[in-house]
C-alpha cells in the first residue's frame, strides 16, 4: 500500500510539472550584475466585463535579485520602449496589464517573451542590469514527467 501511495504521489507531481492548458507561462531571468526575477506572462481575451473586444497582456514580476539594493524598474516588449513600473524591492511582486495594440492581437505569448527584457536599477534610479526572459522548455518537463512515471512503474514491478 505504501508503494502505491508513492506511485500516486509521483504521478501527481508529474502532472503538476507538465501543464496541459496554462493561462500564463512561467518566466524567469538573470542579468549579469545580480538582477534576477521570476513571474508569469499571459494573454487574456477580456480583463473585465466592460471591454470584451480588447485582449490584454498580463504580466507578473517578482524581484529575486541577489542583492537587496537592486530593484525592478521596468520591462520592454520586443521592439518597444521601456515601460516603467516603479521600484519593485527584493521579494516583492508587481502585476500589471496593458492592452494589446491592433497589430499585436494575433501574436502568441511565446512570440512576446522571445524579446521580453526586465530592467533593474539602484535606489538612485541608475540602470544597473537587464535580464532577458528564459522559459523552461516543455519537452524538458515532459521528459521529467516520463522519467518519474518510469521510476514509479519500475518500483511497482519490483514489488510484485
């Protein structure tokens, strides 16, 4: 019975690591001077009931820098200017949204994150670092899930 619970636990962990449908993609990035972040980015067809015709880009950024004197101060979309968001301190999370322009409405989240950059500064406002977005590959997560499944099946066969 204990081995069966172990196999169920591994299956649940595998299912959690390989999302079938996700509203937002998890993102992370690390700069060369200690600035780093985690977060998510997604597209919502409508943010509220007042305006259903405008798709929204939903961004969430958490400051995970190596020093508490490095702040997230903005982000830049591919080919765009820096959007300032104020100082986001170490451990704090900023969440924002912006409407997608008419020319951007056919894009996917994957195409947006390919050139997405987060900008860091010190307390005086001097830019000190920038970090491009990295996304863990779905194929790596699928392989990890299949590995857990294989281990679980191997334990099950030995128990018989």
